[in-house]
């Protein structure tokens, strides 16, 4: 959960650097969420597996890191984490490698906007 929240903050910070404060603020209401795969759309070369990892991590930000179930009416969300993990054979090592790549992209964003 904490890794996901850290990544969310990093992605939103990169968007601020890329777009500038005024443009980011104008679109802020569209980004009041924790969907990492949506926030990371500007990062090139993310694979389907990378996006699946981000989707799984999103579940941990919303509920899996805090509660034993996703809440009433969202029971399928719990199954989605396991389905994605099994389909893409996601490991902790792959999760942390992806996080490193995504957070490392901040240097590119800063360099492009310096």
C-alpha cells in the first residue's frame, strides 16, 4: 500500500513538472483518484504486464492494504488481484523493478522540462 501511494505521489509530481501548475490544476479534478495505470499513461514502453502490476498495486491503495475485503458490491475486486497476479505471474521482484523504472522516469521528465 505504501509503495503504491509513493508511486502515486511521484506520478502526480511528474505530471506537474510536465504540464506546469496551471495546466495540472485545470485537470486536477480528472485525476482525483489512485488509478496508477491511468496516471502513468505518459510513460513510454510500459508493457501489458507493467500495466497489470500497476492495476494490482492500485487495489492495494484503495482497499487491499487496509481492509480484509474490498467492500460491499466490490467483491470481484478481490478476485481481480489474484487473477492478474496469476495471469502475468507477477513477483515482488518484478513489482520493485517496475517501480524503480517508473520513478526513475522522473529524471527524464525533469530533464525535458528544465
